[in-house]
C-alpha cells in the first residue's frame, strides 16, 4: 500500500523534479581546445534563488549534487555507476549496498554504514515532512539496517517496489553532524560531496569550495583531477535572455538556456549538452467544490485546446505536442497522449453534462458560472505565461470565465501546496526519470499529509499502479503505460510540448545527467 507522504512545498518535484533520479543526458560538444585552468572559479547561472540548501527540502534538493553524494550515481547515458557504494544488489523488496573504504564527511569524520542507515531512516520519516527526499525515495515504507564491520547498508521495503536502487540508492546522504542540527542545513552543508557551501547570500550568489582528498565521486571521480574548479559561484539569473548574453560576453561560464534564446548560442564555440524537457505540464484541481472535480468539464477543456498551437507557443517556434508526462529518455517513456487524450466537440460535451450558456454570458450549471483560476510562473519557463494566455483565450471562447495569474515561484508553490487556490496550474519539468515517481502526485493524500495537490482520485490508475509495483524494474513498462493512459483519458493532467533546452559552457566542459543536472566532478575550466 502506498505510504503517506509528507506535505510541504514541492514545486521542485513538478518543476525541477529530476534532481538525482537518473535517466539520460549527454556529454558536451565543445570546440574548447585551450589549456586547463588550475584552481579556478566557475560562475554558474541559476534561474531562481535557493532559500534552503537542505538536500531533503523542496528547494535544496536540486543543489544537493555539489555537496552531497548518493550510494550510486547515474552516467550521462542513464546507466548506474558507483557512488558511495562500490557494489550493490537488489530484489523487488531489498537493496544492499557495500560502501567504498575511506569516505569522509566534510567535517573530517569517517562515513560509516550506520551513518548512511541513519540518513535513510531520517529522510524517510513522514514526521519530518521532507519534500525533497520524497521526490527520490520509494512510495512505500522501508527499514534501513547497517553492518559497520562489512560496510554494508541494506533497505527492506514493506511491499514490492521495482526501482529500489534507483530511489534509495540516489538519495543524497547527509552526515551525522547535519542530522544532529537539521535546522542549520539551510545555510551550511554536511555531506561527503566534492564541494562545501562556504558563502550564502539571500538571493545569491552562493559559493562552493572544493574539498581536498575526495576520491569517491561517480565511477571514482576525484577532486585532484586537472582543471576541476576550486570554487563554484552560483548566481541568480532569472531571464534566459540575460543568461545567454552573459555566456556570450564571458560574464558567466555555465547556464541552462531554453526557448528562442538558444538560437543565439549556436555555433559560438560553447560547450553544449542537449536536454529533453516537457514544457507546460498542466494539472487540474479536482478537489471537492472546484469546477474541475467534474471529469466531463476536464475532458471538455482538454478537447477544446489546440495542442499543436500550444506546442508552438511553448517552444517559441514549431513544437511537437507532448507524447508522455516525462521527457524522452525517462524509464518506460512512450507515445501515449494522442491515442488517449479526450477529443471531439467540447461545447456539445459540456451541454450534455448540463452546462448551458445564455447569450454572451458564461457557461453555467445550477446557477453557478464556470470560473477558472489559471496560474503559472515565468520562473519555470519563459514561454509559460504565453501558453497560459492561449489556454485562457480558448477556454474563454468556449464560455468559461478565466482569471489568468502569473506568480513568482514561491507564490505558485504556496497556491499548490498551501491555499489550493487554483483550478489549473501550468509548469515545466524534465519529468521524473521513473514512472513510479508520479504516483504520489496522482494518488494518496493531499497536502498537508501528501503530495496529491490537485486532488486526483483515479481508480483505474490506482489499480494499474498496484499491478506495476509487483513487476520487476522495466518488465512492468507495459503496465506503467496503461496507468499513464488512464490519466490521459480522465484528463487528470496534460503535458503541452516535448521541448529541448540546453546547458551551455563558456571556456568550460562538463557532463549532465537527466534533466540537465550538472555533474560537479565533470566540470573543467579552460583558458
């Protein structure tokens, strides 16, 4: 049975939820041939501020890779490689990891199997309400045990779960000093990772300093490798156009850029990784009392949309309507949307459901007009307000009264996980790398006890998930496809476009994992 997941803000899970869940990415294509710079500083643009660097929080999870390690890592091609663990094995209910020798925390203490088990147990405790951890860990309870003599950590789940290594194994491990003082993790880091947070300024910049003696990175990466920066400085650059300008002028070394600004960066000698994304992942608030609790209304609204037109707006050019909830390269990704999304005459469907329109007035049922509060944030993608505007125009033509609201990311998160004052929310995400990652967003408790912020309750989806959880690893993909198809048919959510973004480097080379996440130990600075 799915566990009760803790509440709290989780835009990170829907908007940048890739954190370290593995998947696909590419190494850089670069014309950089100049010599390496030793002990240099690399400046990295971030699209929004990080109010907390706690790796188990909603916002800190995306920055955890700089200061925290996990038991396993993912290579750019999506395969698993060594991390803190030198080896591992798993069944559908148990995963066991054997630690590398000689690993130390940033405070100098040795990392033991008991310390890892303690971190796993802490992160999994619903009482701690750790949203960032919930995006990684399995959606079933588990028990962690340690054997310090052999350096082995094992986790046994209360029910079969097909992706234990790709969930438990990818959780950032917080050292005992951090677990002793969890409140301090917002502004300090206590991990085994290659860098340590050494300067925090509200709103940025944030500075990380490299650790000496680090030899246990992905596939054995080390911090004494030639050209690895001594310092990383993360600055907040909200606009993609500004980030592109800074890359071209040398004001920053690395930035993720999406939308039309990518064209300006092509052929400029920059290192580039291509990142598959889903633009405009849209959820409909189905909580009691909301208009979209009625499946007939949701299906009609989806059928009324010009998906090709929305895709064009979403990518700032000629787009392709999204095929699945996650991006290409995710585990069990498939072409599902076209065959399963509602279609047909939306106005007729609404009339059949009892919604009528008098003159030029709004659609109404039982004297109640069809009102929709449609929210999004440019912090999640520069084209999203335009996507929302086109949605609002098409639904207004259908007869709905649409209030379009553009929010800051914190305000959007509060609406999703706090006030629930929305009918439609439009975001962007590389998606989760595993189909099981979506389960808490489409079933289970709503905030404050869970992550189902849109109040989705789909018996067909729940039954198929229960079946898929019993099937080992990717052998259950066909069942996961049927579960996603059920969500499409019920108009529980709608991804708008399959997009591409890029991570670009000026005088740098690097690798990225799924979702365009930088691999810190891969960064090299050139003259």
